[in-house]
C-alpha cells in the first residue's frame, strides 16, 4: 500500500500464511483452527491503533529435535528492520491458536528492540487464545485489549475449530525509549497444545519523536 506510515512495521518478509488460508495443527491436521478471511486487509484502525494487515506470521515453539526434522518450522522472526527512531511502545496484534502448555498467565513470547548503538532489550509479553469460547483471564491484564472479533463465513464453519475468532493488541513497552531503535524481532517462548502456534498479524510502533522517513510502497 502506498504511503504506509513507517511506524507500521513491514512484516511482508516474514509472512508464513495469508489471511485467507485455513490453518491446521501439525499433530492433528484434520483439526482445522480457522482463518482470518473476515479481517479487512490493508491499513485498519483497531482500538485506536493503525495496523498494516496483509498476512500472518506463524511462530511455533520448537519440540525436541524439531529443528532438524522440520527445517521450515521456526519460532523466531529474525531481525526486522524498522524506520530508525525513538519509540516508546510496540503494539503486537495477534493471538495464540491454542491454549499454552504452561500456566495461562505466563508470557508466550518476547519482543526484542535492537538499538543503533548495538544494544538489545528483550521484553516478554502475553496474548490470549483466539477461540472466543476459551479462557477469559486475559481480561485482568492491563497490557492486553480485544482489538477485533469476527466470525468465519457460514460456508466454512463446518471445517473450522471455532466459528468465532478474536485478535488481541498487546502493548510492549520499550524499556529504553531514549535510545534509537533500528530493528525488532519476535520469538515464541511457550509450547502450545497440539503443536499449534502464536499468530502475529501486525506490529505498530509508537514514536517518541517525529519519524522523518517517508512511507513507502508495500506489496
């Protein structure tokens, strides 16, 4: 999209699936977990935050020996370049596609801020299950908000794990907002039931000062 603000992070080099692709677990591929075809694509404002919605980054915590047996599997995005600037917060739009194998209130991932001076700060963060009927304890977490709720088209309900899907916005504070950020990365840190994963849909940064880099054309 032309003139996309630079603080809407470009995840196009990390997408693993489209918004329309039906997603399954690895262990039980017949148990499909739905898709995001009802989510409007492009730059959209959800709960007061603008996001660039074009795909899904699927991150799965590695099992023993998984890295060798499944080279396509990954639990980390790798370094994502951002418009250099000072940022106070990263808003991560996403959800887990299953309950975690550990306590529900633990962080499921971490976001790392890479600074111009070579330093890195990693911040654990939480999200919640995108199944609308699942655990609701996330409502007590001040850093989380329900950003979007949708339903699969009627024609797809029979093949979906749940007809209702929710996405959450998690506010991840930059611990050193006075330092210039040049890149970020996200890593899954918690295994999930049935080998499902963390779905990251978009990331938006809050500038602490004006960012002068112009928006650019995105695929």
